[in-house]
């Protein structure tokens, strides 16, 4: 409730206070001494409440003012009200600030506010994670001292923020961070940074993939082109050479067609499809067919191939499982020297059933093992050899068994042999 305090009220209060003294002074003929005494008393009274006010303002911790009579009650109340008003405003502002900070923390991006002179004003948690900032310890420090990277330094100095900048995180080098800077208020800037590691990785993969496919197709095409040029004038080409040319051209076109088939298989596997749990796969029957195929493939090398197959059926995708097992068996035949020993096994193990192919071939150097399932990755770069693989086989295996909640395990030692295996979890076994 507002209290009005007019000049007239103030004057009448003074008059009401003085009147009895003036009257007594006049009555006893001591007008001036008594008036002076009364005014002195009034000054002391004001002095007393002024001291009380000072004490309250500077020493008291309570918001409630001390009680005071007369005009002082207006002063105390007035101060109290304005303090309450500013306290409410401060609280509303703090609420607003908290909400803003909570929103900024919830952002999937790192956010930093800094002044035009580069001084750090605020940063969210993600910014502290990406750039190793310490908040609030680093407040006021220059951003170029905190994020030490020559490209970032040049970017800040140049002041042209139309394009974004991508740098590795100064404290986590495996992360690529894309930075954008926007003017924020009069002399402030907002820096927003996001993790683009995955995007960059995919971009590199795509570039690598296109380069690899072009390379893989170019090699057989060059061979074909060479033969075609040679056969331009068939009369001049001896029949034996013609026969060889046709054989080689056949081999090269088979290679290209295999490559395209494998690429199509891979791209089909990468698109998510319906539930694997719906289809029952007769693994023993499928392995019987694969055994017959292996026998045909094995004619040249004459390995001893043993199939140990337990009667375990599973839920899954027949064509994916066939691709995976076929690739592993073919690799064992291909990468084992003539007359080797290969064992293909399918059996129940703790937690599911395991498929494995073990050979006593040339083995794989340890440094290659982690990368074997990457597309086009080969241990020996035999791209130019007509019989060389495409480097897509194990990538297909990996994707095929991922659809069955499984992963490929590779154990290999040089000159001793390799073992490729995957375990189908018990949830996918048909009881
Ligand atoms: P590729 O088409 O070249 O066979 P894969 O993806 O199937 O491609 O295999 C990748 C590489 O792994 C091969 O180039 C080969 O060097 C190596 N590799 C695969 N299986 C075996 C194995 N059983 N023994 C030795 N090396 C193998």
C-alpha cells in the first residue's frame, strides 16, 4: 500500500510538536529558551533515528527496517520497499539467467561467449570438454590463449566469421571440432562448436570408397582395352594368342562382375531390413552345400578340408549367413598353400553356437588384423593380379553377422595359420 507524505503533513507535524512548547514558553515568559530546547530535542531525535538508519543499512542483515515514529517511518518504509522491489527484480533476473544457462547446457553444441577483445565471458560444459576450458577459473582470459591452435588464432585475428573453421580438439586430438562465431550483442561474440569427427570420417570413407572402386574397375578395364586393341586386326594375331586373350578377358570381366556383385551385397546389407528372428535357418543343410562347393574350389590346391557340423539350427537370414561362411571358407582355401589343412566347425558353445574356419596357411601379420574388415583392405596389395581378391569379403562377413548380433573374431599367427570365428547368441538358437 502506498503511503502519501505531503509537505503540508510534514509542516503540520512540526507545528503540532512545537505548539505546546511555544505555549509554555509564552506562559512563563521563556519563549526563546524553551523553543530552542524543543528544537534541540527535535534535532537529537532526528539524529538518533538517522544513526539507527545508518546502522540498519550497513550493519544489519535483516531486510526488515527497525520501527520508527513519524517521518522516519516513511523513510524506513520507502527504503524497505525499494529494496524489496530490487530484490524481486534480482531474483527474476537470476531465474532468467539460470534458465538461459540450463538451455545452453542442454544444447548439443559447445557454446562460448567472449568479448571483442577476446576475453572469455562464459562457456558451457561441452565447451569445457572440447577445449579444456576451466570455468569459472578461466573467465576473463583471452580465448586465443586458452584454445591454442594456429588456425584458430589466425581465424580470430582475421575477424571474418562467415565461414566455419574445423580444427582438432586441443585436448582430445581424435575429435574434429567445427567452430562458428556470431556477433552476439554490442561487443560480444557467441562461439558455437560441434563434434564433426563422424561426419569427417564418413566423408573420408566416401572419398576413399570412390577412389577404391574406380581403381578396382580401372585395372581390369585397362587389361580389356589392351587386348581389344591387340585384336583390332584378328588376321594378324596368332590363334594361340587370341585364345589367351579371350581367356584373360573372361577372367577380367568375371572379376569386375564379382566386384559389382559384392558391392551390391554390401550395400544391401547396410540397409536395415526386417527382423532376423522370423526365419529359421538349417545350418547343417547349408554347410553340406558349402562343403560340396568347397570340394570343387579345392580341386587345384588339394587341401584336406574337414567339416565338423553339429545339428544346431538358428533364427536368421539364410543368404547373409551363407555369404559369411562362404567367404571365410573360400579365403581359407585361397590363402593356404597347397595341401594344407582346413577345419570348418559349427558347434554349441557357452552362450550360443560358434562357426569357425581354421587353416594352417600363411597367417596374417598382427598389425593388419584390426583393419581386415574394412572395405577393400588387403594384406598384400595384389590389385594388379587377375586372381587377387577384391578386399570386400571380410567386410561382407562383418556386416552379415552383425545382423545376427555377432562379431567376427580373428586369430592368426604368421606361418602357422588363422582362425576366423563368430558366435551366434543363444537367443537365436532354435531349441
Ligand atoms: P580378399 O577379397 O582380398 O580375399 P577379404 O576381405 O576376404 O578380401 O580378406 C582381406 C585380406 O585378409 C586378404 O587380402 C588376405 O590377405 C587376408 N586373409 C583373409 N583370410 C585369410 C586367411 N584365411 N589366411 C590368411 N590371410 C587371409
